[in-house]
C-alpha cells in the first residue's frame, strides 16, 4: 500500500460528503482506527508462529523419540502456511473504492472469503492430526503398556489392527466426531485468537452503515 490505511481512512472520512464529518470523526476516534492494519499484522505474525512452531515441534518430538510424528505434523502444517501466505497476499489487491467505508466493506468480504478457504483445509487437518497422534500413542511403549493393561482388565480375542475391539471403537467414534465438528473446531480456534478484532470489525461496519443511512 502506497499510504497507510490510517491516512487513507482520515482522508476518506473528510472527503465523504454525504456523511456528517463530526459524527464520523467521533466514530473514528472511538473505534480502532488501525483495525485493518492490526488484523493484517496478526495474520502475518501467525504465519511466522506456525513456521517457528513446526520447527520447534519437530525438534521436540525428535528429542522424545517421536521424530516421525514431528515430520507428520510439519507435513500437515506446510499446506496451511502456503494457504495463509497466498490469502494474505490477496489482501494487497483489495479495492479501496471511493471511501474508507468502501475499503472496509471490501476488506470484510476478503476476510470472510479467506476464512472459508481455511475452513476447507481444516476439515482435513483436524482428523488427520488426530490420526497421527493416536498412531503415535499406539506404537509407543507407553501405549503398548496401556493396551496390555486394558486386555488384562477387559480380555477379548477380537482385535482390530492389534487393538481390542472396544478401544478401536472408541477411537473410530472420536475420529468421526472430530471429522463432523472440524469446521466448528476451526471457528472456535479462530474466535479465540481473532474474536475480539472481528467483533470490532462488525461494530465499526454497523456504526458506519447507520451513519450513512441517517446522513
């Protein structure tokens, strides 16, 4: 961007002749003037955090004797980083329109479209992540001891992939639940990290629409 969103926003408010300038300036002062910049910075930091986190996780998993799980999780995170960088790059092409309000509307549209794109991947990410964790747990020494203890307490000759049928059933049920609620899990995770900023965005758009309608 050749000029900061904050500068563009000020100019947009002043040049928006159909709005009452004092009211808009008051709205500008009460709300987060740099909301868009803050969100974009948060997205950029999140990408870096994923990259650094995956490296740290790989090292940590290797140190505790689970290097394949570390590699597996890294493999799951790589597409996420690619998607995130691609989506963030699209934000540079958002049309600012004729005013700050137009820009905010366009940014909100990009944001919602980007969230839908992430949601598609997370429908696969969460179930695959669960499978990786379960597989590591089953093949580990601790997992083997737990399975042996379960067979001792609840003996059975029916084994599925080396697991007692009841344990395999519990894992399968958990997998189906996670798969079904993958989108909800992503929305929950998203709300925890960005919920406060998204709420500010909604409030700002709502207030500006109200001012325009009463101008």
